[in-house]
C-alpha cells in the first residue's frame, strides 16, 4: 500500500478552518478524504453534512469522505484509520488533521516521524496555517501559539482580507514574511481555494527535487527595498552576509527567521555535532529549519530539515554543471540566538 498523504490544518480561532475544510470536502473531485478533528469542544464540522454510520468516532459522509473526531491520542486514530484502509473497511486517499485553534502543530507533525508504524503508513505532506486578517495583529501580539502556527507553516492562507484595507493586508503579509520567509502566502475568500493549493505541496518531503518547490528558500522578498535584493547568477558566489529585513514594522515578534549561507562545504561530522548540540538546548524553540546543503564527500545536494528536536536529511539531485555549490539554511524559531547559530554553522564548514 502506498503511503497516505497527510495534511495538518492549523490556524487561529475563527480564521475559517472549518469553512476551508467543508469546501475541500465538497470539492474533493474524486478524492476521498479522511478528516481527523483534533478538537476540544469547538464547533465541529456541521452534522448536516455527516451521515453517522458507526458507534465509533469515525463518521462516513454523504460524499464518500470520512470524519473522525478524536479527543485522545492522534497516533491511535491514525493507526486505526490505516488498519481499516488496509483491511478494506474504509476507503480514503488522504488525511487532513484539523488542530484546535490553540494547538502547537509541532507535536502533531512529530507524530509522523517518531512513530515507526505511522511512518510506514503515512507521508506528512504539509502544514497549512489560516490567518484571520481582521484579528491577526491582535492575536499575534497576544498569543504565542498564533505566532508558532505561522512559524510552522508550509503555506499560509489569509482569510477575511475583505474586512480590512489593502494597506493593512500588506502590513500583515510583511509581518508574516518576517516570521516565516519560506511559506507562500495567499489571501483567500470564504474558503475558496483550489485543491492544488491545499494538497500535495510536499512541504515535508526531504527527497523531492527542489524544482517542485520553486519558492524554497528564495531570498526574502525585498522588492520594496530593491537596493538589497540579491539574485545569484549560476556560478556566482552566495555568501553575502545574511541581511536584516528592510521593512520597518512596529512588531518585534518572538518568532523570527534567519538564513545561513555559504559557498564552502560543510564537514558532515562537525555539522552533526553542532546541530545535535543546539537541538538539545533550543529544540523546543526551534519550529522549522530547512535547507539545501553543500557537504564534503558528496557531489549531490543534501536536503535537510527539522521540527523541534527531530531532524533528518536526504540526498537530493547532483549539483548542476553550471551551478556553484553553496548552502542555504533557514531557521524559524522563538527567540533563537542568531549569532550562536550562524557562528556554529560557520565553524562546521570545512
């Protein structure tokens, strides 16, 4: 049985997760989707689109999708769904996990890496975060979990932009970009999103070629500050200093990102020691870290990523003939000591 893709849907209370889910379920275009609601007493998917068929917490929907509400262990629910699929008792193509508005998606994501049984059945595709444009600034100011959700995202959808001015939306997008430069942002109206923007984003696939993910680690968007925009031609060096964002906003969020770049190769043992050490100390505050690395001893790109204390790497494609090998790594976390990380990475070079 091939791996079942899983998507984690997170976002602030009232940001429209349920609206988006309903739309995805009603437009599933021949895809059967299992939804796991990892909720605690919030409004669940409306019962009018559900047809209850079993005493368990798994409910078959009229459109062939299934819905499963869990209040205990996500792992058990995932194992149960996979087992029923193997036995031919349930038919579904993918899983969407809707987390509570206050949840940290980190432990949910880690479930897919830590548990062998889960890893044998599922492939974590991506974390989608919904942000409510009207209340975002207040929520980001007041609640760290809202900032964490932004830091974790592979894709950010901004809802309710029709309720705020274009300038407010623009400012919000700058703020989010500052916290998480690698997640594309998209304003969405009433959950109107194409399925292709929701599924198969491959935010977690280590071994996918990077051309699938063209925005991967691209320079932070400095279009509004053009004098500090660097584009590298093939073969051009990429070790200019990591620069600060030029946009002046009034928020100094604790979730921030920074990028390490170098065109010297890493010593694999040194890098492993350094990352092992920082993950030990700062792991709970490291939300996502991801990069393409130039490693001594291989002519292929090394694709690296981690969530909290868990990290993994994979060999990617070979460096192109005209491509000058260089490393880029983005760290997204809560009050991480940028200088310690950047110096440590520098010291891990050959």
